[in-house]
C-alpha cells in the first residue's frame, strides 16, 4: 500500500466532498437530478417564503453578472402581480438553474438553492449520502490522534450538514469540526485558503487539503497549504504532469500520521 506521510506541522485536515469523500456518481446521478426534476414545483410551492425569495434574489444577481456569457439565462426583475407574470418568472428561474447546472457551475446562488431543496429529501429519508468506505474510519482515527477535520466544498454549508447528518454511515456530523463553502471564496483562489486558516485560527501550513481537483490543489498550495490529490473511481483523469507533481492517494487509509503510530 502507498503511504503518504502527513507533515508534522499539520494539525487540520480540510476535506473536499465530491470526488474526495463522496463518489461523483452520487452527486451527478442522485443529488443533481433531484434538483432538475423538482425545481419548478419547489419554486411554485415555496415562492412566497422569505428564504425562497432570498434564493431568487441571489440567482437574479448572479444572472446579471453572467449576462455576458454564452447561453446565459436572465431572470427579470419582479414587476407585475399577475399569474402569468409569476409563472414566467418561475420559468426563468428554472431555466437559469438548469443552465447553470448544465455547466456544473459552483455559484453560491445555485448552491444555496440546491441546499434548501435537498433539505426536504434528506430529512424525509428519501436520500442518504454516500461516503467512500475508507472515509469514516480514517476520520475517526485522525481525530483520535488530535487532528481537527474541516470540510471545504462548493456545496453550501447547509447541504454539507445534510450529507453528513443523513449518510449511509448514519449521522456522522459530529466527526466534523467545521464547514466552509464558497461564501469564504472560490475553491480555485488561494485567498480562500488564507481566510479558512484565519477562521480556524491556524497557519496555512498547518492545513492538509485533500481534493480531487488539481486547480483547487494548486490554489491551496499557493497559499502554503499542504495538498494531496485524491484519485477515486469516476473522478476526472489527471495528466502525466499532474500525476508526477502532486502527492496522490486513492484512499484516506494511505495517509500516515506520525503522531498516531
Ligand atoms: C456538499 S453538496 C453536494 C455536492 C455539490 O453540490 C458540489 O458542488 C460539490 O463540490 P465539491 O467542492 O465538494 O467538489
Ligand atoms: Mg471535489
């Protein structure tokens, strides 16, 4: 078995979700289709609620920023009060959400709405989040060795908590010391990792970030965070240069903590 030694200065393990703790297939085949199938009905049912209106406002703001993009779907400002106007508005939001999802965009606006929609499905027991078999035993071991474990995902903090709270391994939320999403910054920007370190109260070089995406690994490394790229079934392939450059693991059990002999 390949073993990757965790540097002694590391006290925090920061985990990506999709492609790292959780199969991409779970996200692409279960979570995302749920949104596409239910978004219209969700908007029709919850439209008058404050939370839904905040989600729509954020999506509209994002749509304005995206106006220059090919195929972008605008969301008109709320105007008339007729039934037809409302249905047109809802359809514009649906089209915008589906357009963003077709590009697998990671905007805070899209992720916030998705998190709110998944709430009902997880709490009703309609969905359980999948984790790779090595994840929970490794996280338990790291914590026993004194490591802190945080999540940094493009999925909203609320969605992250749903996944960890309703998983095939049961409620494993207590295994996580804290959560970060794109509200702290995009995962491909190094400043986000500095802000995460500040928020945790450690130096960036006290953090080891595990992710499947090399652009994220590169941004973290630029901020002096230690990184390893996680290779899982179904993940995007890496170039030969990436395979040579990055420390690679295929299971969390390949991480060796000097303090946990
Ligand atoms: C945690 S919510 C479900 C997954 C998701 O929407 C997503 O964008 C995951 O991105 P990640 O940064 O975890 O690769
Ligand atoms: Mg990922």
